[in-house]
């Protein structure tokens, strides 16, 4: 058992002074109690506040290699789709060794930014020509090993990919074949994909199932993958509604929108996390609410790619829980993701205080829950809140950081969300172990 005594501890009741959090040997929070006379086994953290560790619900770690490198002209009108070609070119280069190296570096950066868990939406599975590695999960194993070596908790969201896009004609049900640069993402059959998933699941890996999008897998895959996830209580994640073109193509072929298609094939329920939902319409939002699904927004990536701004106010009114992801890793900073969720919503609706739990509240507490508890639920993790029974995942805030000067316990969360970056973080703890310490600590 170890005992930590920061100046402030963020519990479900807010920031509390003079508390000690006790951590069992297996890395879970055992108890929180008032600080008494110091015992020699208590570790004091003077000048620090502990927050729950942030949960990065949606990452493609290898895309970190593209940071700063996709802003030159690729065409007369650059969009998500021209960026995607640059990303495919990068994905073509990856080997088991290089995906390990870039993922390790990216995960270490995440720990410095206060993320303690990550959902890795992993789709570069096979050799560039589509041939299997030996063993078939070699790339996934490299990602898992990078997580282990960095010290971050990884949920491997094994991505199913089958085709290049919707079929233009309803008579050709198999859809467009994958392009040469998509071959290494694709499994030859649903059974081949499920065999890989089953091998990872039975090996004890933290696993989720992630059909890439309604573009990339046929409808019978959606149905079967959702059933497999339900059977084994695995998170089910899918990109949807990031781009208008996807919605238009889905409507042409299926006469419904992507989220309606998921509902039609039994792939929308409380285990489902929709990545983006940027252009979700009212009937899709009603379906999400009815099925108790959640949405993961990725504001820095959505801004970088020019995707658009999610319908935050409508999602909030419909009580859809939101979580965050660093997605392309163009930036890795949970405070910046959360700030841009609220700021882009303010710009969309031209008013302030959009993402709030009730009329009187400030955004800080709701934004923090998006960055912690909701993400933990999306990944099926027992973390995201500092209370007994939860994993001891913390980020320590340096209360003397210049950006925070003037803070009070009542507005510290808002000061963090609107006035600071993750540079104010001094330590990161995962499962009761300190895995990173900055120079300020
Ligand atoms: Zn993504």
C-alpha cells in the first residue's frame, strides 16, 4: 500500500484540500481520507493537485509522423481527402519495427501531456502488398509492446477494413476494391479478421472492435462485428459522419445516413462510440440518444483537416456523452482538445458557456468528465475518477506554474481548461506507478 498527499485532490465532489489517497499494491485506489499526522510511508506532493489521468479515446499513433508536414499544397483545393493520400503514403512505409518506434515516441509524448490511457484505432495490419506477417498480428503486437514499454494503458481497437468504398451500384454488393495503398489495411474475409481478434482477445490484450467506417466494411460485417463485441463485452468504435461526401454516398447507395445504417444492422447500442459525428443530423442524434451510444470528438484533428464543427449543443440537449481523442496526433494535449471543443462550439453558436452540466455551471467540470470518465466508459476501463475501486491513474498539476497564477479551488478547472496547456503537468501516474516526471517536479 502507498499513500499520496497532494495539496489538492480532485474527487467527484471537486477539489479537496488535505486528503490522502491510498493505493493498493495492484494499483487501484483503496481509500481516500483526511490527512492526519504524517506517517513516514506517505508521499507528500507539495504544490501539486492531482487530477484523474486523461483518457485518449481515439488515436492513430503512427500519424504523429505527419505533424507539420501536410500543410504544403497537394492540389488546387486541399481537403481531408488530399490529406488522406499523404497519410496513406506514410502508412505504406511502416514496418513492425518502425510502427513500434513511432508508437513508443507518441505514447511517451501522451504521458507528458497527462494521458494515461489510449484507445489505439489500429488499421495497418499486413505487409504493403496485403500478405500476412508471421504471426498475423505482428503489427498489433508491436503497438501493444510500445504501450507496455512507454507505461501507458492501451486498448487496441482492432480495425476491420474490407474495401475501398461504397459500391456505386446496388447490384455490385461487394463494393469498390481496395486501392493499392489500402491493401495492407484489409483482411481477406470476415472470418480472417475475427480469427485475429480472437487470438488477441484470448491472449489477454485489452481489445475493442472497430470497423473503420461504413465506407470500408460491408453491412454483413457491421452486423457480425457488433454481435462479436456484444458477446465478449468489447468496446465497439467506428468513424462516422466526419465528411459530407461519406454521408452523400451512403444516402445514394443505402437511402439513409451512416448512423442510420449502423442502427439498421444492429451496430448501435450502449457499447458503441461514434468517432467524429461532425455532420450528424437531428434524426441521427435522436438515434444515438435512443441507443445510448456516445460520441468521441477530436477537435484539433477536425480543425487541422477542415472537417467541420460537431453539433455540440444538440448533442448536449440529447444527453449524448462526449469523449475526446487526439486522432491524427497533430497535437497531443487534452486541455487543448477540451478547450477547442468548447471554443469551436462558441464560434458555431455565437455564445459562451455551451458545454455545461447545468445552467449555473462553468464548463470545467463537464469538460474534465469528457476527458476522463466518458473516455474510460468508451474503452471499458475502470478509471477516469479519483474514488475507491478505480485504477490509480493521476496527473499532477504544478500549482506554481505561471499560467495558473491567481487560481482558486473553485475555478482551477476552468483556469486549466481556458488558460493553460499540458505544460503545467508535472507528473503522470498509471496504475499506481509514476511513469513520467517533468523538470518542474
Ligand atoms: Zn480516426
